[in-house]
C-alpha cells in the first residue's frame, strides 16, 4: 500500500478508537440504479480511491447497506482485501433502511424491528467480510412503529455480544439522543453538517460535546456544492440518475446563494494555499464537539482535493469571514459561528 502519511488523530468519543479528522465516505461508490444514487461509477476507480486515502493516512471508512443496495459494502470489502491487516482502516456502517429487491428505485423503508436489525448486521458482516463492525449506527429514526428504546436496545445488545465495537445514531436529534442515552451510552452521532446545513450546531453538537459522544458529520461539502467545481451549467447537466438533479439546494435562488458562499470559501482557500473542498471540510471540523468529517470520493484526485482538511486548522479570522458570507448571502440555515468564537 505504500508509506502512510501521519495525519492527526483524535478520540472518537469514549469508544477507545482514535480517528483521523477525515474519513472516506462510501455513499457515491454505491453507484447509480437505486433511489438515491450518484450515477454510474467504475468500481476500479472506487477501490483505487479507497487505497489512495488509506495510503495517505485516512484510518476509517463510512458506508451503509443502502448505498447501492449492498454494492458499496461489497466494494469496500474488495478494497480491504488488498490492505495488510496492520494498515486496515476502521469500518463504520449502518442499519434501519430496508429496500425492496423487486423495485430498486423505491425509497427504502425506515425499519427498527429488532429481528430486521439482526438480519441486517449479519448481511453487513458478510458483505464486508469482517468478523466485527467497528461502529454500527441506526441510519434514520424508525417509521415502522418500533420505539427508539427498542431499536437502541438492540444495538446495545449487539455491542455486548461483540458483533460491533461501538454503536451510534445517525440523523437523530438531541431529544432522541437523550432518550437513547438513558438506556446506554450513545457512542456517536452522525448528523448532516456543512456551511449550508448548519442546524446540528444548535442543539446536537453541544449535547454530544457534553456527553462524550463522538460526532462524525456527513456531507461537509454539501454533496459537492461547496467544492468550487459547480456552476449553474454543471447543475443543468447532472445525469437523471444523480439524486442532486432533484435536490432543492441545487436549484433556483438557493443554488445562486450557495454559489456566492463558495466565493468566500475560495478567498480563505487562497489565503491558506489549499483547495476549496479542504476549506469546506475544515470549517465543519472547527466546531466544538465534531470529531471527524465523512468526505466522499469517487477517484484518487477527489481524495487529494480534500485531504488537506485533515491537518488544517481555521483561525478565528477565517471563521468570521465565512460567517459574514453566510449571513450576507443568506445561504442555508443554522448558527454561522461557534459561540466560543
């Protein structure tokens, strides 16, 4: 795999795992041909991107069964097979989204039934080719009538049985975190968080900070909007099987506000001599309570585009400049600056 770059690591809550500030996000490598796909993707490019990220020092991968309806986990498995055991990254996956094999394009159901979760964990272990999952998270709150207490207890049981090392919640709010914590510690939270989607900074990040819960944020580049590579023309040219072609942040006035915000990130990037994606990711890492950011990549070049975020610290001046642009453009929603700054 080649020599590893030494990237800074920080504790992931109280899990005992130390993670790099950026992790490889494996949503897009699930490919197209399902409800929330990113269009066609060559698996060889995906495997090369994972190998490149690991060789550069990234020590965790975030995937989920729903990404490509099992395909993302299978690709991660193929990538892991070529990595020596001592260099293997942590593998994080999820449960609670169940798809219909007969209709790949139907939206998945949000299921929390204990027997369903137990089926899912066995399927993920098999697809990933591992004996134990490093982190297992409930992807979304259940909508099948299963109480949060019931599905959270199932995850706690899987942890005590040794199937998984740590358990967490994704896309849950502070009230739900509180309910779960009363049953057993919430090791991690995975919320959406970017300079456009800032709502988690209001309640969830402070809650996690107070409770020793690790936070790995997703979509820090807002699905590519904050990379500096988007324009109105490029959005119009998005493939029909790319979910972003139907997302309102990529349309109308919202798109124009978001593109104006990118110009402020570009100025900060110039000052630090790094890429715009690196600034977008580093912005999320500057918030108290955030342990790491999940950053997607479909090629080695995309990994290089954001890797500098792993050891980049934005100063108060940088954060103030971005907060000012957030306010003047009216992009997104949520706090623009940590209280501490």
